[in-house]
C-alpha cells in the first residue's frame, strides 16, 4: 500500500462509544493518520463533536439514537428510592431485548444496516482499502453493500464469532442459523484478508468455513503503552493491605460470569474487590457475592479507568470466557499498565493462558489453584513490578503490530 492510502473503515460502533472494538480502532486510526494515510469512518455511533483529523460519517436515525440513549441514561441514573420507575424501566429493557433477540437480523443494529442500504449511493466514497469491524456483524454486511460496485481490497476484522457463537448468539439461531452461515461464508469468500484476535478463533473459523491459509491472519488484541500510567503503577504502595483487585468491564450471560471466581476466593482474607461494571453486572455480583469484601462502581471512561488501575489497585482482575473462540480483550489493556494481572480461567483451553507465557505480570488462576501458593507468588511479584517486558508489549500488542500486518507502515 502507498504511504498516502485512502482507507475506509466501516464499524457500527466507534468512539465516543466505549467498547473493546472502539478502543482498538481508535488507536489504529490515530496511527494510520500519523503515517500520512487518509481515513474515513462510517459508523452508527452519533458523534458528540467533529474530529478534524478523521472524516467520520454518521449514518442512522438521530432521533431514534437519542431515544435509546436517553432511555439508557434514565435507567442507569435511577436510585433505589425510585422503585416503581426502576421496575418500569427494567420491564421495558426486557421487552426490548426479547424483541431484538427474537426478530432482529443480523443483530441489534438491523435498522442501521437498513440506513446503510438506503444511503449507500449517496455516500460517494473514494477509497483504496476497505476495513470492516465486528462486533456487530452487520458492519461487514454494510461494507459488502458499499463495496459491491467499487470492488476494492477488503479486510475483515472479526472481534467475536457470529455463526459459531452458540452460548450467547447475536440473533434467534432457530430462525436465522442457516442465514447466518450463508452470509458469513459469502462475505469470507469475497474478502481479501480476514483478521482474528487469536489462534483458536482463527483455526475454528478456518476449519468450519474451509478458509484458505493465505486469507486468514491473527491480529492480536491491542492497547496503548502509556509511560505515565506505567510510572504510576511502579509508584504504587504494594505493601499496603488489604490487597485490592480491580475489575473493569461487563459480564455476559453464557459468555462470562463472576460466579466461579467469587466462589473460589470467597473465604480468602485481606483482599478487597472493586468492580467497575454496568447495572446488570452489578446485580450479578451482589446476588452471587457471599463472603468477599466487594464494592461495585459504575463504569468509568477509559482514561479515568486507567488512572484508577494504576493509582488505586494492587492488581487487575480478568475473568475468562466460557468458550475458547472469544478472548477478553480487556486483559491486554490490563497488561499494558505493568500491574500484576490475575486472570481466572474457566476452561482448560482459555487463549489467555498462552499470553501468560510472554508476560510475567500475568497470573493464571483456576478453581483448582492452590491459593496459598498463588498469593505467595503474587506478593513476591509486588517487589519486581519493574520487570514488565514493555518492549515486547509494544511490538506485539499495540496498533503498530496491526499496521505492519496490513502492510500500511
């Protein structure tokens, strides 16, 4: 690719929305621009302000987006005293989720995809390379609709499975299972490259969809190595008690749950858990927490979260997924801080276990772990936090690694 390539990124989710996908592609976009590339992003995420460096094109219904946004804000800001309102909003949430899960295709962003189809000819896009990003899978279908006439080089970035996501499917599998497989197979056949975030996901998709070797690549989850955050991690008082664990993220039914972790550590003393999660996850923690000292907090913006990680926690907690095709990308951001990271593996073939071979600040814990021995190892590491291999992290788990894979550096 030329140094001044025109790159079109199609992603339903983009900043200011906070998710692993938006963080990943915000970092990559910034790197692409610094290298002299022209970047255009088509998204279904309404923009709060104009970005002077990136041409961000919002496609969708602003009125309906505002309704959903306002509904979420009102629901999340309710206090315990607003009992009847809380019941009302929770009921509406359940009805909305049931309707979407039962009838929407390919996923919750169905109406955004319809907007893309209606406006595809009006967009008048000039690009050399198309990159489509999931979750949600509709981003890939949107890219296909846009690229159908242009037929430019196409790279798909697969964050989570679509057809193969059986535990928490994106749509009604009984209704749409065959349609899911047909479209996913069709788009894979048309794409020039398909990126997966780890080997297990790549091999599973490669085998199921009969994908050729030259088409699939592993593009690691990424974060940014921040020198200031790392220095704050080094300066933390690791001798203080109790030992504070920080968890930042959400739990998803059928994919990731805190239940087994809480059960494993429930009798351990001198530890304290801080959970920065959404409302649904807070309810799950409170319901399942038996004896552990826990405090739940609302989700905070990424920059604030990083500072809390570095300044207020002894170590960071990651809880593994219940299947090997999904990797909790938050663990990579944790590692970037240089802090000790404790990953609770639910399954034997958890892909995070392989990452632990490269970083001595990543500890794997299971329900069978000898906790006394583990805590001795953890407190010993508190004395050698400065050994974190930041050079390896920068080489393999930052936006630079993705740019090199795409031959755009």
